[in-house]
C-alpha cells in the first residue's frame, strides 16, 4: 500500500524536475523538446491521478 504512494510521489518529483529542465532550456526549442514537454505533462497528470485516486483506494 505504501509502495503506491512512494511510486507516484517519486514520479511527480522526477517529472517536475524534467519539466523544469526542459522549459528552462534557452534558445529555439525543437519539435523534439516540445514533444518531451507534452509527454512530461501527461506523465505528471497520470502520476497525480494515481496519487489522488488509485493509491487511496488500495487502503479501502
């Protein structure tokens, strides 16, 4: 049960760091960087949903 909370929390922290690193990059962003930013945002949403919905349901 605690494992679910740990995985989603680590996922949120790592994806937030990756998003910060990608957005902070100076200069012209290529389509690859835009694709990585889009995927990172989707991963953040997935980890947040897992943290707020799936992990608490395992305690029931």
